[in-house]
């Protein structure tokens, strides 16, 4: 058998992680799983370990690690269980692993992704927050070690496919005029604005086209997800903010486009299923089957496009502003957003207060240049502290909040 690619999958129990294993399972001759990781869902990780037989499993939480260790021993599986952030960094950078799927959610994914970059791995990047918060540091590490970054975010994967092969970050030389990021507009694209006050976490997570983890689902509903993707595109493709345009496309069939100076637009289309970008990056430069349903254009019939409504989606403006401000501003934006989304998901914050909290934290933030990981982590820490202060200083829960808490409990 030809050499199989050895993979570490960071965040294997999540939505992207599970889709990655689904594709991997279709190609037993091509891939071998070296390590799987999760935060605390030991039961899901246990099942994955039995099926994919990794050498190492990592759980962030020590109790969950102990539980997993015992269960694997009882099942007779020879899998070493480690725990903690250092262990995540080790399996991301360990010798013998070629490819690392970075699919942890949030800035929690930054250190392991950076470890993979420093070790020169082939990185399949789903964890957009690591580029948003530490774009300069991560891109420098990739260049210094000779690592490669293949985008998993469906829009960025589409752009990667629509750019010339071997594109090296020079948009002018490649004749690229603009990048168009498509956005579905999420579940509240047409909801009357006054009703947004009372929407529940479950409503926000009911995305019309994609099934995803809860954090990115809320980000899609506020369109902060697209804002983070604008910043991600800036770092990945070395394009200026004014060259990145967001277009609402409710069908999620065109995953993004590149516009060239001769008037050509090159798009990538497909059913909204993350296994397509995952298979593209796993197999690259070859094409491999993904198990997705093929797109029938005669059933799609028509595609729609509109400009995003800035009043409905203030998070998009906040992200462009943070990108323009530069330095630690995107890290502060991300931190405040993570606090706001967690608070919304637990019933503590109204949907429309998410941008209000982020704007307040950004106003508080003292921007600094980013030259190291420590600069990023310091900005993350201080923005979280100011977001927490904002949450603590609000008026006592009113009727809307009581309703939301009820919804969150039910
Ligand atoms: P998810 O919540 O479904 O899964 C997250 C994974 O990360 C889980 O395995 C979880 O155990 C692990 N994790 C969470 N917190 C952790 C922590 N503090 N330390 C270590 N591990 C932790 O998330 P998802 O939807 O799969 O998204 C993962 C990443 O991919 C995000 O950055 C998201 O923006 C990006 N992404 C997701 C999709 C999608 O379709 N789900 C699409 C594009 C990009
Ligand atoms: Mg996306």
C-alpha cells in the first residue's frame, strides 16, 4: 500500500471534525488517524477512537481524560490519552504527522494551530478565529517553517479554487480585482427588526442551509461570521479590505467568487455540505470523493443576490472597522464576540445586545501592534475583561431577558 497521510484532527467531535472523519472513512487506503482531540465529550471521542484507532487522544478536561482512559483500557484499545493545552500543541506538531485539521472553535484553537504551523505541517484551517486574532503571527510561522495552509471555510476554499494554481499572495500580478464572499444572511435575514429582540438561541442556531456548531451558527445569524471571514480572507489571500465584498446569496450554492480585471468572475458551486471543502483540502492537489449529494442546477433554477443590510447586521461593520484599525483590534473584536455569543447562548444576553457589547469592548480597547502571540493573548484577555464588566454593569433582567432564560432552559 502507498504511504498513507497521517492526520491529527483537532476538535474531532465537533461538526467539522465529524465531517472530516466521514470523508476519511471513505478512503481507508489514503489516510491514517494519528491523533483525535476534544474538549470534554469523552463519550463521542471514545466511539471515534474505537473506529479510527488513533495512537493518541487528547481531552482538555482532566476528569474527562481519566474517564476516557478507563473506558479505552476496558475496551482493549491501545490508545494513549493525554490532557490539557500542551498536549493539544504536542499532537498538532508531532513528528510523523503530515496533515493537521484545525477544527477547534474559538481562540482556544490558536495555540495548537500555531504549533502545527511552527512544525511545518500541512494545515487544513477551519478555525478562522486563529487567523482573525493572530493573522500576522500565524502567517509568519507558516512562511518561516514552509507549512501550508489550505482553507476549509467554504468561502475561502471556493476562493482558493477560483484563484490561479500556485497563487502566492500577489493579487495585482494575478489580475485579481476583488474577492466576493457570499453569505446566506442566516435565519434572520428577513425577520422584522423589532422581533430580533426576542429571538432564542435555538432559533438563532437553526441555520437555513448549513448544520454547524452553535457558536458559528450564532455568528452566522449576526453575520459576525462573515465579518470574521473578511478578516480571514485578508490574511489568507493578502487582499486589502476594500477588495473584499460581501454579497448575500440566500441559496448558499455559490460559495464565493473571484473577480478578475478582464471582467471574468470565477465561482465555485456545490451543495452546502462541508465535506466538499474538506475533501478538496484532504486530497489536494488530487480530487477525492466526499460523499456529498451532487448539485442539480435544474432543481436550483434561480439564484438570488443582495447587498447586506448594515442596520440589521452591525457586526459586519464592526469587523471591517477592526480590520482597518489593525494591530490587536481584530483580537479584541473576536474576544468580545466570544463572550457575547456564550452569554447569548446561555440566555444572559439578548440577540441585539451582541453587537452593542462588542462595540463597547472595542471602544474600551487600547490598540497595540501584534508582533507575538503574547500581544494577541493580552488583547484577548483585556477585551474579555471589559466585555465581562459590560455584562456585569447592565440593568437587572427585564421581561425580555426572563423570556430568553425560559427559552434557554426549555
Ligand atoms: P463545534 O462546536 O461543532 O466543535 C468544536 C470542536 O472543538 C469540538 O470537538 C470541541 O470539543 C472542541 N473544543 C471546543 N472548545 C475547545 C477548547 N476550549 N479546547 C479544546 N477543544 C475545544 O464547532 P464547529 O462548527 O465544528 O467549528 C469549528 C471551527 O470551524 C470554528 O472555528 C468554525 O468557525 C469553523 N467552521 C465551521 C464550519 C461548520 O460548518 N461547522 C464551517 C466553516 C468554518
Ligand atoms: Mg464560511
